[in-house]
C-alpha cells in the first residue's frame, strides 16, 4: 500500500492533466506509449533470458491480462492513423470505415475497462511483480502504474465520445450494450491464452491469464477458492469476476461521461 497509494495518486493526476491537452497532443502521447511499451517489454524479456543463462522461461511470456496494452495500444494507434487517412480521402462514411471506427472504439474500451481493473488489482498480490533484479521489479511497478494512467486517460479524455459521434451511435448505444464488444474481445484473448497454455504446458511452466488447468492457482484468495471448488471451477469464476469488474468500471465511466454531457443514462 505504501507504494500503491502514491503511485495511484500520481497516475490519476497525470491522467487528469493529459486529458486536458489538445487532441493532437493526446494522440502523440499515445503514439509514444505505443512504441515505449513494446520496447520496454523486449528489454525485459532479453534481460530475463540473460539471468536464466540464456534459457527462455515460458512463465514470463507476455500474454497476461496486464500484457494486453503491449499489443492493443499499438494496434489501436495504427488503426486510428489509418482511419484519419481514410477520412481525408472520403467525404462519406462507408460501411468498412464505420466498422474500422468501431474496432478502434472497442480497443479503447478494452484498454480503459480491463486495463484499469488489471492495473489496480495487480497490487492486491504483488508477489508476481517481484524479481531477483530490482530493475525488473521497478519495471513491473511502472508498467502497472502506466496501465492505470492509460485507462484513466482514455476515460477522462473526449476520445470515447469522439468515436461514438463518428459512428453515429452516441444516442442509440446503451452503456450495457457498448460494453459487449470489449467483453467479447476479453473472452477471445482468454481463449488464445488458454490455447497457449494447452500447446506449451509440456514445454515448461506456463499460466497465461492465470487460467491454465495444468498449473495450480497462484493468486491470493483464488488459490484458497480453488482448493475448495477445484481448479476448473475456479477458472470459470475468475473469468466471470474479471468480466464483472470490467463491466462495473465501464458503467461507472459511462455514467461519468453522461454527467459531463448532461445526457440520460441508458
């Protein structure tokens, strides 16, 4: 808590400040993060391989829920840049362009809803954030604070409202329904994580998304639950809890935006 509270407060203040920047500067900031996050992860993976005498450890493969900004933020920025190029070339919105914008919206919602959830609750059990090298531990803490900053920044900025207006759905799409694409993306990523667990569990210890039935539950509280109801049932419960947490954050963010705009909450 001594580390989390000041780090969280700093992340909130930074998100509030950056959300007030002009839109172009906000996008530039996201572009910088989209480059820095993968570069820092590559550095981390190389260093982990080095300290294990050149042997790569599957346990550290970056495909946890907290790793998703590594892939989704660069993808979002690439799609966002492509959307701007298409907008300049077209005066009318085609179905393809509309689908493209909604994809960007889904990525934005996922990074905000599930990113904030994962960033905060990672501090409930910090054992997985500690490494033999202090510089890796520092990287882990900074990574999760950046996740919190990024999620709050996306929530506080006008970005969600901007894409809703572009899609023409800000009055037609209830908050509950608007959460479904991000929830579907989470389930897809969880399925990919479980596929990796299935394919690679014979090669070494791997527990992507912490849902591998071949590994014991390692998270606080949930490992006690698994001991009572079984690992498989605990995995289902765990996924449901993540969906519930993401939904609650989405609804709170939706309510916040509606209060600011004066619109009725659906």
